[in-house]
C-alpha cells in the first residue's frame, strides 16, 4: 500500500515542484524514501478536493490531507476544518480521523522549532531574539509567526522571509525531531506516517 499526502502549497508549475520536493525531503528524514508520495495541490481548497477525489479512486492507498490550521486548534482536525468559517469542510465518506492533519497554525510555525537552521540559512544580520520564546509552537498565532520571521530576517543578505523564495528551502533543512517535540499535531502526523509506511 502506498501512502499519498495531499498538501497545501505551490501555485504554479515551479513552486508546486519546489513544494513537493521540500515536503518529500522533510518526510524522508522520518520515513523510508519510496514508501510515500507527496502531491502539492496548490490552494488549501484544491488540496481538500484532490484528497476527496483520491479517496474514491485510489482504493488501495492510504490517503492523507495536510493543510495549515490557519488558527489555534481546540478540536479534532476534521472538526476544526468543519467549524472554520472559510473552510466548512466535512469529513468525506470513507475517511477517518487519522487522515486529516494540520500544520498548526501554519507551515512556518515548524521553522520556529529549529532556530539553528534559521540562523544558519539567513546568516549575518539574523535576529534570533525576535522569534517567540513559546516552546509549544502551536500556541503562537499565525500572524505573530510571520511577523517574527520577517523581523528576524529583514537585515540579512537573503532579505526578509518570503514563502516561495525561502519557505521550501527551509522545510528541506529543518529537523523533524525538533518539530515533533514542539508540535503535538506534527507528532500525530509522524506517528501515522511511521505506522502506515511500516506495512
């Protein structure tokens, strides 16, 4: 059985390819290469649509949806996606709880778990003191994550944080073990991936 992960991210051909490559490199530090496939769907709504379509057509595969939570999560993943005003997504027939996963509150929060890589990547002028000190990265509001990243990087040679120019490069480099420790939802995702690719 193949694991297929439908992720939010990438909007044109090249950024979709960068997104797919970055998530693949990141997950390959946790699970065996070749045991899974990443599909970069573009927008979050496209990721949900692709996930629903794959459930119907890829009967032998384990299908996973991975999107930003966009806000604090106080319920299960499907409940959060159903309650969220801009989503209102219902769990499709045949899907179970462990097939919906959230990056809380956005993919960029994962970067806060590995400050060493951020400092290495941005180099001179990087301001680590601008990053939130909260050990549970899920409790940092989405806007605060972006504001902190922009502020910490604005005096560096690479310039202030930019999602497509820097985000996928960073995702490839960060340590999933650190992300797992700092994010309960990431830990849940890795546990499911490890279980499903071990078959």
